C-alpha cells in the first residue's frame, strides 16, 4: 500500500515527528460514513462533530493505503454530558450496525454505561459504578472513582498498538496496557482481535454529542 509518512503535521501536532493528520479540519475527505445515519458526522472549524443516531465513520484515505497494523494514534476529544462514543482500530468499513471487526477504545465520561474513557471495550474495562450498579460482565474490570476525562474539556487520547501489546492513555495516564494472548482475547465480541485494518469513530445514540480534533497517526515499523 501507498505509505505517506511526512516528518510532522500542521494541524495540532507540530514537532511530532512521523505523525500525519487524518482529518483535514474542513470536511470529511478521506473518511466514509456508514450508510446508517451518515448525517451523524460533520466538520466545523477544525472539529469533527459527532451527534445523532448510531453510525460509524471509517478512515478511507490515502495514508498508508488506509490500512494500519502497528501504529500510534493521537487525537483530542471532548464529551458533552451523557455522551458515549468510541474509536475503533483494526476495523473495516461496515454499512450498518456495530462494527464486527477490531477493538473499540471507549469515550465516555458520564454516560450510563459504566465502561468509561480509556477502556478497551469488553476486554479491559475502566469502570465507574453509580450507586446500585454492578460490575459489567465480560472482560477484566478496573474499577475507579471517576473517568479519566471530564465533560466539556478537551482531553488527549493516545492509542498504541505494537505487536500483541495495546496501550491506551488519557491525558498522559496509562489506563490500559493489554497483551493479547496467542489464542485471542477471549472476548464475547468475536471480531475483537489484532490483525490490521482502518480506524472508525462511533456515533452511539441521538443523545450523545462528542467532538474530535487533531486526529493523527504514526505508522510503526
């Protein structure tokens, strides 16, 4: 595949050697929304606005031929109250439904789902329990008092995949470092396993609004 790896980027990533921007901040060029509710995604003033019914936005641009195996992905996100979203990797375009392929990195500060930002969804969950809530089933749960991010504030999300190791960081804090077993993750989500693929951004439900900006990737050799 065509490999485009400039030495730096110009949209929020100055000085980050090897990173290239995936979102141009003007429109959705290089991205393809699912046929299901494509209007859940728009771009304004450099920001990807995710608001509306369930849908997914897949990276289909030219960087590395649109296929990534080992990489570092950096982005900034901002949740509004009761918002839920996610960032997928090693996935592929799907016209509707929740993506069957790839892992999901959760984005959620105050939505009712106890799996919060920094979770490798359904595999290693960063869990915040409200009164009366039980720990979710499926995967390992890391219970804590609050999500790594706060509604209304931009936070840095850093997703690293190298070999069989997946590392998630929120505002510099490592929330998950997971090594996928040779037999696979053992998740109830059959397609959640390391392979290769593209990235996707999730619109979860009509009541959720999440903003993303400065989405950039560095391909690792």
